[in-house]
């Protein structure tokens, strides 16, 4: 399998220059960059899925599953949300199968999957259940098969000791914690870092940047005040608290011309994880013995 990976990394495709699709409306340049960032994960794993039976855990609206299904022999996508799965059924490709299911209880037999994918999901799982989740993914994988998992870089988004400002995130991970967690279940693990161009990095930093005063002082005082105020006032305070904690720049309007200047080729997956990388990509092998590194450069590192 890894020989195929090395071959797949060579050359470029027309998708390297993907920009906003005609007719697609974006509310802001930040939203557009976030879409490309998420799509980059699917583009990256195309090298793994060719002619394989693929499982995606946490497929959301299914755009990634529909994209990858054209390369896989079979593509099964699951999501815990009934609403998402219903949407996927209405927009599915012939080669895609969508099921409502949890990653903690995957409705597939042991050793039945060639490739498993899970993007921007693990941070939504209660930390005490993460090992069970990884073990369940490993159960359905064949021997020598690959699992690719992505998660946002905590150091870019949060201050020390800060809890995730996204209310749906149970825990966000730093490089060492993420790799150690994956190594608890999988025999071989490599972690790569996703970075964007200077413009993309600036957009993302501004979107998620935090102010220490807001995080450590104001957001801590508000819960104390809430105990003594009426419910209507409390609701207003919660909105204020969220705006304080997530204190990025105002979102900027997007134009077609501006969107053309930002493309999927502006993102790179690096064989190491800089402190300011956007996401971590964990590439895990079940009982693998081959070299995981699909690059000719030096092995992973954390900078």
C-alpha cells in the first residue's frame, strides 16, 4: 500500500488549482478558506482510496464522500446526525452509501475495510471515549490497512489552559497528545501538518485569535455574575461572553475576484508539524510493517 502512496504523491492534478465553484455563495473569505481547508483533507487521502473499500466516520453533508467515491471501489459514510444523513441521501452519488451510525458502534464486520477516514471529528468526542472510538475503527480495518484522522491544532486556536471556544469541541489537541493517543491503539503512526500560504495563515490566525484579558478574566467573571441575574439578562451575557472569548477580526466580505486568488494549491501537507500548522493529519496503520513516510524528506518532527 505504501508503494502506491509514494507513486500517488508525484505530479499535480487540475484540483491543485481549485477555486470557488460557480454559483456557490460564501458569506465571507474566512468561510471560503475554511471550506478549502476541509476539502484539502479529502484531496490528500485520494492517494489511499483508489480501488479500495473506504469508510468515512463523520461525513457531515457528504461532499467529501461524493468526491472520493469516484476513486474507491466502494464508499461507506456514516454520521450520527439523522439530518446530515437525510441530506446525503438526497445528493448521493451511485457509488456512495450513507448510514446513520456512531463511530463508537460501527455497523460493519471485523476486518472489512481497506481505508478508514475521520476528519474534524475526534475533537467532538468525550476524551474518556476516544480510545473506544479508535479501537472501534481499528476493529473494522483489515490488517495492513490505513486510518487517516485530522484535527485542528490547539496551539493555533487556544491560549494555555483555555477550554475550546467551540461549544461542540470536547477537547482540542497539541501534537504530542494527538500522536500519543493514536499510538495507544495503532501500531504505526505518522503525523503531518497542514499549512496554508501566508495569506491563508493570516486569515485563519485572525479568525481564531484570542485575547488573554477576555479569556482569563472577563469570561471567568461572567459565570459568577450569572448566578445573581434574571434569565433574560443571562442570555444576553452568554452572547457577550462568546463574543469576548472568540475575539477574532470581523469577517470580511468575499468577491469572486478575491476568491480566485486563494486556491487549494495554497495548502501544503508537510512531513512535520510546525507550531502554527492549521491541522494535524494522523496516518495510522493496523499491524503495519512498512515505512509510512510518503516523502523523500526527513522524518516527522514537531517544531
